[in-house]
């Protein structure tokens, strides 16, 4: 079977795979985050976030984007489940023990492993929760308040926008040109611009914050190949 898991790793894609070896350094960043905009309340270790995603990948030579749709579950204490529903079923489970893909037959394929993924999940949580401090060591973070009349005209219009640009000293600029994050109560849209001109557009909808414990059926999905 052809490996399809890269299409499900949209979160990894918009952060850039080059971040992975530097996660420990990013998580220790102490730079002051932007304060001009009221950001979403961070998701605590006693909460989890559910929602839907739409990923449109624009590649050179393709007239139309490569599109996928699905659902996600994010728990700072447990990890991230990225469940692709269209155009094919595919589930990626990211925990502090690594990254695994659930095959169509119910078995699992381990993609990557290592204790450092606990910090990687913390990094993902920071982006989805609008917490820019963990990113400010590797990125220059710029905030922008959107026009109030736009927000009044459309309740779904973003209220804020954050631009992340890799700092020249970390090598990320070779793989990422710019990341734009927009949202209101939650992060609702992420755009990853690549130096090649390709870009990924990720839209997050139907997001809800829940308190732990998770229902058993959701909690079991985080076990993956690691009982």
C-alpha cells in the first residue's frame, strides 16, 4: 500500500519538519509574546479540544489544490489525533511516545518515536491555543488586529492575525518562508508559505473545549500501538 500518512500530518507540515530537532529549545523560549491582541485562553492539561479541519495544499504544476478533510482531537496531556475522512480514511496519532498511523485494517505503523514528542505536542498546543511564547525563540512574531467593521459584518471573520517568520539563524527559513495564523476565540486558519511558492491552507472549524476526563472511546484512541 502506498504510504499516505504525510497528507494527514498537516500540523507538522505548517510548523515545518525542521522544527522537530529543535523542539526542546523552542519549549524553553522566554521571549515576551505580543500583547496588543487578546488571544485565546490556553488549553490546560485538564482540558482537550475537538474540531474539524480542511487542508488545501497548493503545489506548483497543479491547477487545483490537493484537498483533505477530517477531524482532530488535541489534548496537551495526551497528544493529538488527526483523522482524515476525505478523500480517504486515515488516522495519525501523535503522543509523547511518538507518531503512528492507523491503517485501514486497524493495525498501526510507527512513523517516529522518542520522548521529545511530548514537547512537540506542547508546541502544537501552543499554535492551536494562540500561545506564541513557545514559538518566539525560533520565529519573529508579529501581531495585527483586524478591522472591527469586518468582524461586525461577519461573525466568523478573524479578530486577530499573527505572522511567524523564521529567524535567519535557525535554518528554518530554508523550509518555511512565513506562517500566518488567524482566529477569534480559537485559531481558525493557518497558512504555511514555503520558499518554493507552495503553500498549505488549514482551516479549523467546529472547535469545542472540554474538561477531562475524556470519554473512554476517545481516550482509547490515544493508545495507538503503545498499550
